[in-house]
C-alpha cells in the first residue's frame, strides 16, 4: 500500500506530543546539527547534510553506562531507566543506512550491546530522500546505498511536487502510520520518481577491494598520508565509525561511574598498550588502517563496506583528504 502525506507540519507537531523528536536544527549560518524540536518550525529542511551525523542520537558521543555504589556487603551497579520513545526525523538515507551497519556491529558473535539497543529499539527513523546531491556524495557506489535507499529507515519520505510519498519500511514505521492514520492518505497512483540520475559517477568498490587485498605493503601509503593531520575529524563526523574508550570515575570511596566515549583510530594513543608498546605509532599505519578497515577488513567480515558514501569526511577534512581519490589511486 502506498501512502502520501499532504501536511507534514501537522503530522510532526502531533508526533512531538508523544515522542521525543530530533531533527536537523540550524545552530548558526554555517552549522546545522541534530537537536530535539518542540515544533516543526525548528526543523531545518534546507540543509542536505547536517555537520555531524544522526549516529550520536543512539550511539552517544559520551554516555554513562552505569553508576557504581558500594554497599555494606556488595558493590551495586545501577543502570539508567529505559529511554524515552524517540523519533529521528529528517534523517538522510546515508545516515539511516549507517544505523543498519552499526546494528550488525553491536549484535555480533554472541555479543549484543544493550546500551546501544535500548535506544535503537526505542527509536523510529523517518528519513527524507535526497534531491540534489552535494559534490562529496557517493552513496550510489554501495550496493544498498542511494538517495532513495530505505535501509535503516522505518519510514522514507520523498517529496514529489508538494506532497510526500511514504515508503513504509518496517513494523515500527507501520505502527506510526496506523497510530496517526488520519495524516496519511492511501494512493494507488504510481508517483514514484527516482533521484539516482543526479548522483555523481559510481566508484567500483569490487575493484577497490581487490586492490586493497594486495596493497598492505604498497609504497603508496608512505606518501598518501602526509597531508593528514591525524585530527580524527573524519571519524567523528562518520555515521559508521564506532570505536570507543571505556573510562571509570571514582567520586569517593563509595561511588563512581563507568562511561563510554567515542575514540578514533587516527589518534596515536588509540592503540597504545599498558606496557607502552604501540603497533600504530607510525602515522602512515593509522591512515592505512582507516582505509583498510572500512574497505577491506569489514568487507572480509561482513560482505559490505563500512561506509555509506555520505562524504562528510571529505567535506570536513581540514587537510583536503578525499577518501574517493585515495581508494582510486591505491595500488
Ligand atoms: S584525513 Fe583529514 S579529517 Fe581525517 S585525521 Fe586526517 S586530516 Fe583529520
Ligand atoms: S568514511 Fe566518509 S564517506 Fe564513508 S560514511 Fe564515513 S564519513 Fe561518510
């Protein structure tokens, strides 16, 4: 069944009454970030890509996992209550597909990360298809990617003239349509329109993987990393980077907390071990690791790249490093 929404504003304002709703929100002239909105008017519909991704709304940049309290006879761990029912609205398909990649990583090999899933399970993602891409976008280079990709979304909205066409992707999406049925109109007309034609040329990921398989010792890595500052911006703006650090704070002898905070493989101390040895002290190795992890090791393990082609790492790199160029030149 195909649906349309004629008045998105009224629907979102209605959802805000029952859900914590996040959407792209303009912070200043050049910055739009995800933030909670109290009305549809706070949603920035103009921007294609927010400066940072929607990832942090579920996999927080820094979060307290639990409090630690010493009691007379034991040590207690106190976890946060369940999170509120949440909607991420206005997500782009590349960010939504990032959640799908993270879902696999956080539920893998007999380990399920409950801290991630208690938010993920309570969150519905309402994405919006992209019209005109940015020059840094390359989502169509991936088998499940594209400006109309539904992967990772619960509902996908596509603006056609002045109405939104609705793709109902999951049961969570179906429930929203059922609960708010007076805002959705059934249609039998085929008004779908694909945006793919406007996307830049695709990169052949299969060929790149074959080249990466044989290029670990390539002299190419000796020089290609030189402009890179190893600042880590590329990893922090990425919807799929997931490395973290665990720290514990002790407040006094009776209580403390354990926190999880994003970390980055571009940092020198990321791989430093307790005895001081560091297998990736050389910046070349860190640069190579980022490329190899996303486009070789992850493909070996999961049969897909750890990248959605959002292009943020290209757009925000202060040194002008372009991952597409690195991959096309590697041999
Ligand atoms: S590639 Fe760019 S953004 Fe990433 S660490 Fe190097 S300088 Fe920073
Ligand atoms: S590696 Fe770059 S282009 Fe790929 S998902 Fe991460 S930020 Fe986006």
